[in-house]
C-alpha cells in the first residue's frame, strides 16, 4: 500500500497576544477548519506565535545600549539598541562584519542576530521579537494542553527560519520539540545492496519543519501552524538542541 502523508495548514488564527494559550487555539482552530486533531499528528508551530504568547516582545525605545553593543553596532552598522537586545540572547559572538552579526544564542544555535526579528511583529522597526526562552518547554506545554483537551497523542515541533552554511536561501528548522525524536537513525542498518550504513542519521525534526513551510505562510501570520498527518515517526524524548553540531566538529571556522 502506498505511503500517504498529509500537510494541513490551519487558517483563522487571531493576532496572538501575551497570555494566549497556543494549545487551546490549535485545538479550536483545527475544529473550525474541519480537520480536528488525530492520534499521531505532528503539529508544527512557527515560533513567532509562541513568542507573542510568552510576551517576548521588546520596544527598542526602552533599551539602553551597553559599551559592547555600541562597539558591535559600529562594526555591523546595526541599531545599537537592537545589538543590545541581541546580546541579551547571546552566549558567544561568532562573527561580526558589516551588516552581519552571527552569534551562538542561549538555545545553542549559531545564527544571525540570535533569532531576534522585526517581521510579523508590529510593522515597526522599533519593536522586535525574541525567540521563546525555552522552546522545548514551550512545545511540551502545547502537547500537554492538546492531550488534555482531545485525549489524542501528538507531537509538537516549534520552528524558526534560518540561512544554512554554504547554501543560498532560508528554510524553517526545529528549535523546540516534544513527543518526537529529533533524528531517524539508520546507522548500523543495511541499505538495499547490503551495505551497512555508518553515518546516515536523518534530522527528522528539521525535515518536518521545512516540510510544514509548504503550507504555512512566512510573510504573514495567517497560517502559523501546520498538521503533518499519516507519518510513521518515532515517539520519545529528545531536545532540539541535539540538532546543534558540537563546536569541536565544525569543519569551517
């Protein structure tokens, strides 16, 4: 029997405000969309709505740049107040050049601007949004609310959009997850020709994050959640941070 997987974008989300319950909204809107929630659903959630619900919004007019922020702003040409907020979310500055500030953020990801962003927030350059403080914990809370309301066993992946080393363009990646293992591991298994695989370990959470972007709308908050239905995946514990490559394995530095 052929394998069939559905990707369902949920429409009709309101503008998210601090204190909103994302799990409750997902259940309600899935019902209004006529798809509901089923056992085995993987629910992929864009980080922006999670951050808004958690109140992770900063007005730059209330930020006083530190000397370090002023120095990096001079190098990068960025607003010193924005640089200060980026430093709040940073554990290490990896690269600072004109127009670019690459850091390792508190979630352990190496990315531009620590994930601090202006898009889909307020339509103003002085209002920025930070990533959820603990995306794995945010995913856990969403899963538990959905299970409480529906009794269904689901997994949640929280995503954000990033560039990739030595590749043009951006793609959604997993920054938080719960109820699904981040990898599908083929190491030690035989391929079709009997060769034993040694390194193949699929970043399943990232693959699903990118897949969800086929139906979500990155330029608008109109479709910030997708349900991936019909996929046979490995349930279990894990953290999105497992997807971050340890620094001692960086080939380009």
